[in-house]
C-alpha cells in the first residue's frame, strides 16, 4: 500500500513539475540580459598604474615585409575590443558612438590628491580615435582601431599618459551602466627590442672625486627601465633615479643602438652592435654626462629546452661606463657618480601568440 501511494505521489509531483521545467527551458530562447555595450579594458590591480589599463604597443607597426605600416617609424595602432553583453547573439546592426572621456581629471584627483606634478596627462592629441565602430547583426564584438603617433615631438614619456575614451549614447544600444565598463583609461606604452626593464645587479655605481677616483664602495643597481623613443633609441634615468622621482627630468640619458650590418647571425646570437649614450644638455646643463669608451649590445635567442614553442630572447648591454653630476637632489652640492658594468633583459616569448600580448614590465 505504501509503495502504491509513493508511486502515485511521485507521479503527481512529476506532472506538476513538467510545465515549470518546460517554462524554464523556454526562457533560454529569450535574451536574459540587456545587450549593453562596453570595452574590454580590465584595470591594473598592481604595479605603478593601478586603476588604469596598461597596454603595450609596438613603437612602429610594420607590414608583412617589415616596412612601416603607416609610412614612418613611430606610427602604430591598438585595437580595443568593443563588446555587446547578452546570452544570445547581437540581434541588430549597431553603430556605436565613441567619444573622449572627461574622467581623467577625476582619476587624477582621486589617485593623487592635489599633487599635480604626478598627474597623468591626456594622450588624446597624439591619437586618432574613430568616432564610431560598427558591429553587425550576429556578432558580439568589434575592434576599435586607435591610431597612435609615438613620434610626435610633444609626446614625452617623462610624463605619464592616459587615453580616456568612452562609449557615447546613441540609437539602438545602451551603454553598460557598470563603472569602468563603458569607459576605458588606456595607458599605451610603446616598446621595441631595446625597451623594458633590465636586470642591473652587475651595473655598479659609486661616488667619485673630480678626477674620477673612487671615493666609496660600489653598489649594484636593482633594475634599469628604458623607454622607447625611437625604433633603435631609448631613454633611461642616470644612476638609481627612476620614474617615481619628481626630479627625473634632470637625469635623462638617451641610448642609440646601431646594428653591426657585417655580423652574420649564428645559432644563438641574432644581432649585435654598439650603444651610444648621450644627453640633451638643455634639460640639465649641470649633469656633466660623459660616456667612457663605447658600450656594445647583443641579442641572443634560444629555444626553451622543455617548452619548444617558447623562445628565450636575451638583450645584453655591456661595457657600460659613464659619469654624471647630481646637483639637484641636494641643492648647493655637486656629487659625481660613476656607473659601470652590464645590464640584461630576458623575454620568454610564446610563438603561438602575438608578441605584444606578452610584453610586461610594469
């Protein structure tokens, strides 16, 4: 009797539940979310650019023949993904409006208070941002092609730049209402084979006398960050000065790399040449920079012993020796420094994905 009642009860329960189950399945035939439009620009959560999106872009975009895509060095682009949210494919053609965002001033105050000397600068004038992006029916994303002029004389990476853009209102779509989804704060950093963070434990610096005699014990630098300002040209800061220093403009050193065209690449050595270092005396006439001898460089490449799709590219700059005078850190005094040694940068590159997606130095 109990078994019969139990079977009857389960049968009744199934009969009652069936319409509900059918109803749930039918729900998936309709859109569960609004088709909001947003950017794919996740914010940095660590490093020196927390709260913005750091993007590494080749200093010069080249074509399949290795020639500048836009006819000159320093011209490049970044393709920012524009997304349509939803559980179904985009039901209609959409022309999404893109505009300059006015949130950079707010970001600067929230991040740095009233310390205007460390504010981000607006990069809008050095870019060409399309006013619209077209997303056809059935597609859920498109790429906004942002053209960048890194060679513009006004673009100086001593200052930090942000490109603030936003999804503007328009017909046939809605901006994503969530914070940071419909607005992107892009920190576009150009890179070359020569730029990035070098390990500099073997690059020693110490105080010297006016005739360049050592006065103290040498200390190794931790790292040296170089910034691309030409296809074969970078700049960095003398000694242990870095990007965080408010006096950094007074300590900039340029380095130009000249390839040895007579060198025949070997199994391991891809390229080699010389490195000339110099300064712009108008930035700090009292720096008294002097390079001794001629530095050299070489680029090594080797296949990873275990992961054969990984290429290890090592950039070595050696025979570095230069002197400079610091009159800015302690006004009224002039301290002469000697820097000498070698610095090395290694990149482990996955040959199965674009190189620019792997360049990280922040």
